[in-house]
C-alpha cells in the first residue's frame, strides 16, 4: 500500500502539466463543437530533422468567404506567428518558415500544411484556424522531432551561461535549447543530471533519477526539479540542448593529435571536426560506439558508448562520455569528424 502511494506521489511530482490529465470541473463548458474543420485523428505528428512533415487540416464543408490561417506558437515568447493564409484559391506565406512550407491541397477541402527540410526550431504547437466571420474555429497540432537532450557547459566550468549565452552555445553545437517537454521525455528515458540548466522558455531545471545529497537530498522523489523562471541577463546556469537526426555522418580518425592537428586531419578528409550535438546525434540515431576519446569543435574530448563495457568508462548505461576540456596542445587523442550529405 505504501509503495502504491509512493508511486502515485512520484507520478504527480514528475508529470508535466497537461489539461488532459484531469477531468473538466463540473460547470465548465465543453470546447465548442467544430462545424467546418475535422478533428485530426492524431494531434501529434512525429518527424526528424531534414524530413518532410505534413500537419493535417481538412474541412468538412466550404463556407462562403472563408480563409484558413496557419500559425505557430513560440514557447520562448508565447507569441503566435502567422505562417500562411489561404482562401482556397490563393495563398500567401509569412515569416522565416515561408521558403519551406506549402499547402498540401490534395483536394478542395484539404488545407493541410507541409513543411520540407524540417529544422530543430520547427518543433512546437501549430494552429489551423478557419476564419469565417463570427463562426471562427481552429484545431491545434504538435510537431514532435525525435531527438536527444544533452547537458552542456563551457570550458571554464559550470554555471557560466546567462540565457542568451546558453541559447547561442547550443546553436553553436548543432542543437538548440530544449523545451520542457523534451527535457521531461529525456528524464523518463534516464537523463540524470545534478546541474541546473536553461531551457527554451527561460526557466531552469535539472532532471534527477537517483536522489542523492548533493542534488536536493535523498528525501526528495525523482523528477524534473525546477528553479522556475530566472533573470535571463543576470542569472547563470548550464544549458540543456536538443538535437535530432543528422544529414551526414560522424566518424573517428585514430591518432595522437592535439586540437589543431585534429581539425586539420578532418579537413584533409574533406570533413570538419564534429560538434557536440553531431556526436550525440550519431550516438542516438546511428548507434556510433567507440571507446576512443576524440577532439570535438568546442575543444572538449568525448566518446560515444552504445554497448557499455568495463574498459570503456565502466559506467553501466549507454551515453556520450566526456574527458572535459584538456589542454589543446596535448597530443593524446583522435578526432571525431563530420561530413554532410
């Protein structure tokens, strides 16, 4: 009985806020029934970076003088940015997504949105709104990228990034700041990290699987612990970055190289020294497994392990291991290189 109560508390502590978890209170009006738009069978569309994804929006009837407007809700500022507007005959694209979006328009009732060459920043909530005078209605869909979250800190130690520096650091490593949903999913898959880090909406969190004294104490249950919203200019933490599938390949060059020699070795093969996000992506999606430490573009030395073994770090779980940021003049490592498709 006590075990069941403990599990119940754990679930409530860790679960992300979602209106679907709880029943609607008595007296709360139900959402208005859609008159023209069809409810999507699957409100979440799964994809990967570089793929083509279609968000469904189909009308059951065509009202007079209607328009369909697609927009995206940005979690960093909660603004809704217009992507495309159509009246069924003509359309106009807006914003940075403009070159990569089109209407599928497989029949006259189809207002589905197709996104080509999906990028990391495309993940999020989209809204298809039928604009028809007083009878406006909309549906909401999530575009979810398969990927991996990794903690990141600079060479000069932990808790050095303000929000803007953390955002830039992730982007420099072929990734972006993770969303809360991405961090939460990573926690459910085993991410256990004691250092707090920025995420995309400007809040700060850290995921704990194994409760321990240096990480909030043994009495706190596992979960994604939060510091809440912090000052984006003054407060300093690490970063939680998110990356998805690669459009290219990461491979290892053996040798006793310093950092400069490692970069040159990659260039000699028509490649570039790999970024941290690219190594994580190769580990996650290509099952890259090497017991050899190699230089990366940020000056760190890491190696990816998909099959844990005693002589490769000795840790029981798969992951990308790190030697930190050794002196760039030390000639004891190989290099991880990246070549694009």
